[in-house]
C-alpha cells in the first residue's frame, strides 16, 4: 500500500535536492539565465509540497491554499525557464494572470463555497496551462532539436495526461483530491513525483547541450574579432567544396592581408594593432551578404568564403571591401590609423575537387600578385594561359583589378 504522507515527504526532499543542484548551476554559469527560473521553481515547489504535506494533518484550509499556490507557481517558473532557454521574452504578465486566476478559483471553491470538482479544475489548469504554453518551444521543428528537449516535451505531455485524468475523474464524481486520499490519488502522486524528477533531468540535458554548443562555438571563433577562426574556415571550405563537386555550382574565396600591419604594431603598439583588426572586421562585414563568412586565419590575415559566387561576382565584392577601407583611410585624421589591404580572389573548379588547401593556395597566389603590384589593391587568380609571352607560375596568371 502506498502511503501518501511518505510520498509527499519524498516530493519535498526531491525538490530541495533539485533546487540545490540548480543553485549550483546558476552560481557556476551566471549567464545561463534559465537556471535561475528552474532554481526558483524547485525551491517554490518544495515549499508547496511541504505545505501540502502539512494539510494532510491540519483541518484549516490555509495549508491547502498555500500548497496550491506553491505548486502552481513552480509550474509557471518552470515554463518561464523554458522560454528563457530559447531566448524568448519571459511572459510575466501572462504567467501571473494564469497563476492568479487559477489560485483565485481554488480560493473561491474552497473558502467561498465548497465545490471539489471546480476547485480541482482550477488547480489543474494552473499547473497544466503554463507547461502547455512552453511545450511548443520544446517540440517545435524550428527549435533546438536535442535529447533534452525531446525528453522534456515527452515528460510534460505525460504530466498533462495525469493531471487531465485526475481532472476528468473528479468531474465524473470520483474524489481524487489529497483530502480524500486513497490509492488512486497515491498512484497519481507517485507518477507526478517520478515525472517531476525526470523533467528536471530533461532540463539538465538542455543545459548540458547549451553549454556544449557554447564551447563548440568558442572553439570555432577568433577570440579578438569574434569572427570565424581557421578551423571554422577549413570546415566551411570542405563543405563548400563537397557541395560544389556534387552540384557543379561555383563558389569563391577572398584572401586578405592588412598592408604594413607590422609597422602599425611596432609604431603604435599591439593594442593599436588589435584595434585595427577589429575595425577592419566591422568594415568588411558591412560589405558582405547573408551567408558569406569572414574568418581570421591568423595575425593580420583574413579569408572570406563567398558561396554560389563566380570569379567576377567575387571580384566585385572584393572591390567593395577594398573601397570601404580606402574611404575610411582617406577620412583618417589626427591619431587615426589608416588601414590598407591587399586581396587575392580565386574560384573553385573541378581541378580543386574536395581539397580546400588548393583553393587557398590559388587565392594566396593572387594575393602575392596584388602586393607585388603596389599593395592596397586586389588581383584575381585565372588558370587560363596568359596572353603575354612570359608565363607566370607554370602557365597560370594572376590578373590585377584596379
């Protein structure tokens, strides 16, 4: 035989343990805002469960009302944590209204006039509605597909199913409330206890997935400028090479070098050099299209991946990047440091295949030609035989674009 007071005691201990875990997560990862809501949900749920335990031994309706308020608030806070995890605005007015109306119904049908069915209906809606509102984020195809999201969604559906079954049973005349006790109520409490623990494990999986993605992003981003690093660039180039080899659609690569960057560091200091790198990053990004990728490959060297772009289209984008740098340099006054760049442009072809290093080498070849022609310029790599009698690099030419 299941003992209801024992089950509610386990409920209290369970929520307190989860609250401690989430409090530790919150302290360790202060930027993970969802953990604060899940911490509050666990402790408030523990307080509600403790009050629910007291009401089994006290005839006053006050423990019943306080327990209901705690459990309803815990559901609202859990749902708000889900919203915050998906970077959605937290619906304080909506959650407050939902919880307030539900609790008002519990008070009216307990203190105003006793009506068990309507009281349990209000109590159930207060728990189920906030979770239902957050459920679409977990199960939405546009959301972050992860094991934690799937587990949390399944558990919430199960919780709603048990709450709905209890509500229907009450409406049909079967008293399944805590006051009535009984084995049916005890089984439902045991099911909700298990599901509440499992739901928090789902939330922990969400947190682990989020932190793992954050670490992965940091491993692919340049610390100084915030753009992609060399590892990310090579991954993207490998994907683009494979896509082009399958479909035959071209893509292009720009290799960019800041002219005279060593002189800037030696004359003005490394802090000024870092500021120049950041400034160039911001300027270049204003001339790129959605889907283009800017990467810093080391020192003063950058690359730009241009998907679905021919050599001519890539040269036009390179010219825009070069022009914005020239305009910015012309506007420099006083202690401003002008930035000059050289750009090499190359396009993928069948000869490159799935070897991004070959494409980088071609763009580098064009970059050297741009620097040889006086810097602050761009050149494109053209594998066609040159018209001039003197071959350049095994019959391959790099033509300058003024």
